[in-house]
């Protein structure tokens, strides 16, 4: 029975050898692929073969030891030598012990190899990293982006990441330089990060790309320059591993050594459950371009809004103010007639009104006439009451006139400032005296300061200048002098005219105010900041207890500088120990003899005046304009009182021109002619009416068409000039200023008829 059991056991055990043969044959059939999966499959087959072969050998060895321990005492040698070791009672124990030790050594060796090759996370991560790096070798060196390959160790919840050599260019500024002899441009960087927290990653080593050799980093300078970027990359990898999608896009600010963070875009792609690739791209230029585009869109939107605001300001508000000024002038004329003064009396200019300390010339005229006509008897008490009432009325009319002009100037200055900021404003040169303009600008500032004006030479000539630009610069300068200079101190304005250079220099000087010593100590470094947009000096911002500049936007000096550049000049500021000097330098054109000749211009005898305006008040103003131009009332044709006149205006004028072919005609059309159509308001363009008229007549050698509009932006004026012969702005009507504006337009159009221009 024992023999039968032994034979059966040995026969059953012999089946292990065919299995070893089959395992070996299958292992030999496998090829060593390039991927880690193929390599791991081959390694598993090899380890399975080794384990089965070891098992067959050890169990065969155990059977051999069993038979040896059983048969050794039966040998002749053991029988002849009873004291031999073959007869020892410990022979079986010795054989079993030798088997146990040998099997454990061999099995441990195989199991250790299997663990290192298949189950060790560190070894698998290193192999996977190397495989992925070789797989992306084509783009690894040539790509300008940083490529990060990361493999996760599930057992420790850590990730090992290898970075392409371009990481070095991203990590440090161009100014950081390594020691001579160090070359890191051809090395990849490997670090380990903990995925469960934002702890600083552990920098492991570098890899030589040419040889694959691991190089420990012992250079402290290298580590100090790359540490901020490595830490930042560790945070990025933690965020990348937390994503669930197969592909995702992250924005990341890469910290760098001794420079600002770099705005980057990270594209995360999961290759497998425990491996992913991150492509880090520098998008700083794209962000800057986007910010520039955003600023451009913002500026364009602001410009459109400014244009809309300016159009409303110029058309609606300016028209209303001009109508009010026209009514005020009509009241003046009526008052003068009641006072017994000739209707041909011309009230003094606004400059002379200011110089009289708000005492209206009308009041003086009324006092001279005493509100009584020649030969009329008035009771003494009633005369005194009438005289007192007349004084009040005259003063109120004068104050109203000044107020309306001030409001108009303020509105036009704001509209002009918007155009200057948008760089679409063109200087509008007018004949002007600088001293009265600066005097009015100073009087508009209601503060306790004393304003002093000095001119060199004492009597300045008249100039062709843009008064709005100069007024805006001067008012902003003296306003800042009041805010930041000595409280209630003297503010001196000096104006120098250099005829040899054709240059005007204006200095606004104020005594030192609060924080003046701080500004002087800063020296020239602060001067450029003064003229930057939305810039307020830090010392004034920090002084929260002071009222100066609290409501300032910080744009005043910047707008003044842009106004100066519009005049081809510049503004500067200088902080001296005892004073602050704001200076404007710009070229200036003296009012020449040619301009004086234009002032003596007169329209030809028998000229007709034709106008159209939808406003009753502005039609009255057109009567005054034609009268001041020398056109008698019996030769004035003014239309626009109803819809029929507006719609048929072109036909009316064309018929008139054909019936008066040899007579000169001055045609002035308001640009915006409003017509009510039910509940809606339709606008007819006066400039288009002029264009239709010119297209229907045979010749324009006897007609001058002008567009009169409150919208006087550069684009609008260019449009008017393409449809009509010229443009005149809507401004307060002055007798001397009407022909002064018409003269150059008339002479330019009728240049061949020299008998009409002097």
C-alpha cells in the first residue's frame, strides 16, 4: 500500500515538469516591446517561469532528500559503520532544515525580483516616466513650452513629475546668471509632491538627457533660483491631479526668481489612471494683448459715449444757451429803446463788462437817459422809484448775460476736453486778446486768493489763438495753485511773448503749500508723474485730514498737457524752495495785416440773405446776423416756421436763384431741422439741403452756402464742407464778429471776383 501511494505521488508530481516547459515556451514567444505595458507583461512571464522552475526544483530536491534520509541508513557503509552520521537520528531533521533554508532563500530571491519589477511604485514610476519621456522625445526638446509628465503612486498618494529643459527658461529672469561652467539647459528636472496637501515639493534630481544618468543637485545657487518655480509647479500638479476630466485647461501664475510671476496656461491630459501630461505655455504676451484690446475697446466705448455726450451738449444745451443769450440781447435792446437810446447803439464787449466790476453798461446808459423821454414830465417820487427799478433791472440783465456766457464757456470747455482726450480736437483759431481772457478765467475762481496778471511786454498784441484751449490750461493751473499752494496766497500769472521765436510762455506761480518740502525733496522723479492720467501725488493722498485734492480725479494736469500738445506746445512744472512754477510753452500766431484786411471786408451791394432754422429765437438771431453783415431787411428771406417751409426749402431757393441769376446770395442753413411726424420727431439735414441746391443749379459763382450748427466736432465740420461751401459755428452774435467769420469763406469761394475782397 505504501509503495502504491509513493508511486502515485511521484507520478503526479512529474506533471510539474511539462508545466515548466509550457511556461518557458510561452515566455520565449513573447517579444520585448517598447512600451512599459509590454515590458511588464514580459517581466511577469519571466518571473512566473522562474517561480515555477524554482518550485519544481525545490520540490524535486525535497523528494530527493526524503529518499536520501530513508535509504541512507540501509547502505553498506552505514551498516558497516554504526557510528557513521548516516545512522544519526538527526539526519532527517538535518535534511528537512536544509530544505527549508534553501527554499526560503530561493523563493525570497524570486519574490524580491517580482516585487521590484512589478509591484514597487517607485520603480514603476521611474520606468513609466522614462517611457513617457521617450515617447514624447520628438517634442520634448523642440517645444517652446514646458512639458511636465507626472506619475502617481497610489500607495503613498504622491506624484513624481519630470519637467522638460525649457522649465529653466521659465523659472528665472534674464538677469539671473549661474556660475561659469554650470550647464543645466540639457537636463530634465524631477521632483516629488504630496497630492493631499500643498506642501512644498521635494526636489529629487536631474536627468542627463543624452545619457539618462541621474545627477544629484548640490549647487545651492541653482536651487535658490529655481525653488520658487519648483514650488509653484508643485502646486500646479496638485491642481492637475484634482481634475476629473480627461482633458482640462488651467490658468496658473508661475512664480519666478527675482521677477514678476509669469501668466501661463496649463493643458492637462490624462494618459492613464495614474499618469498625466501637462503642457505649460507662456501666455503673458496674449494677456498683455488682451489687456491692450480691452483698454482699446474701453477707450473706443468711452470715445463713442463722449461723442454722444458732446453732440447732445453742443446741439441741445448749446442751442438752449444761445437762445437764452439771444433773448437777453433782445431784452437789452428793448431796454435801450425804452431808455431813449438809439437802437443802433452797440453794447460794449463782454470783456469791458467784466472790467467794470459787474456794473452793466446798460445801467450807465439808463442813468444818463434817466428813463425819461425828452419833454416828458415825471414826478420826483415816481422818478426815483423808476430809477431804482431801472438800476435793478439793468444790473440783473448784466448779471444774467455774464452768467449765461460763463455757463456756455464751461459747457464748451468740457466738450472740448473730451475731444482733446480722444485726440480728435483741432484748434479753432480766433482773433483774441490774451489779457482779458486770463482775467475772466481768474475771476471765475471763487476763492480767497489774490490773482495777479503780468504781461511782457505790458501791452500784448492780438493773436490768432484757440481761446478754449488757453482758458482750460490756465483755469486748471490756477485751480491747482489754489488747492495745493499757500492758503489764500498770491497767485501770479506771467505771460511772455517772444516775437523772434513766435512763442508764448505762460507761468502760473504760487507760494509753497502743505507737503511742499516733500515735493522738493523728490526732485525730478515726481515731475513726469504729475502729468499722468488719474495721478494724484502720494503725499496728498496720504493726508486724509486735508481737504486739498480730496475730490480731485487726478486728470487735470494730464488734460492740460494734451491741450498743450494740441497747440504743438508742452506743459512743465517745477517745485522750487520758495515757490511752484507751472509753465506753458506753445507757438503763437500774431494777428497779421492780412487778418486786419479781412476785418474791413464788406459784402457786395445788393446781396441777398437766405436762411432756414426751425427755432423762432434762432430765426431772430439770423435777422441780426444778416443785419450785422450789412444785408438790409428787405433782402432777408428766413424760412423754417413750419414743416412745409422746411420740406420745400430746396425748391424755393432753386427757383429764387434761377429768377435772380446775376445777384449774390448768402445762404445759411441750420443743420438740424426738426419736423414732427405724429408722435415721432424727424430731423432734416440743412447741409443736405445745401447739397441738393448746389446739385440743381447750373453754377455756384453767385451763391455761398454755409452750414450753421452747434455740432462743431472735426467729423461734423468735414461732413458739412463736403455738402456746402463752408461752416460757421453757433456762437453769441457780435456785430464785429459776423463779417470776420464770413470774410475768409467769401473770399475763398469768390477768389476770382477780386473786386469784392479788399
